[in-house]
C-alpha cells in the first residue's frame, strides 16, 4: 500500500495563500489509501490561526482541509512570543511545544518537507 507523508512548513504570513493552494492541489492529485499531511506554522505565521486579528481569510477552506484529514499545527513558542492564547486560535489547530523539534521528528518519521 502506498502512503504519502508530508509536512508543510510556514513561517511567513504572506505565504499562506500559496501553501494552502499547494495542500489543496496535493489532496486533489493523490490517489492513495493512506496519507498524513501536516501544516506546521511557527514564527509570525501563527498569527494566521488567531481568530481575533482578521487575517484568517481562508478559515473555511482550512476547516475543510482539516475535515479531509490535514492536520494543522502551531508552535507554542511562537504563540507565546506573540501573546496569542490557545483559546484565541481556531479550534482544529493542534499545538506542539517547539516547531523546530516537530520538523525534526517528522523528518525522522519519513515525512517529506515542503516549504513554499
């Protein structure tokens, strides 16, 4: 059985549109029984998850991707440094302690690394 495992990394706010388009296109183009797709935001990109700042113009599309099995993750260090509280981010976002460690762990697990 073929399996796709990929982590998309974003750390710039202005790249969200491109990243989400890439994720959507990947989902449309794969024909596999099992896939693991994760989107990890750290640095300023975690601001996009904040419900209170008006930046999350793709929230409906992101929720749709999440419902299809795409996992969205935020770096806790970045959230803390930007004073973003857990209750202020979209409810389908998972939080990891350190974004960089998440990238290292996923690559060890065989995930392809994509950074638009």
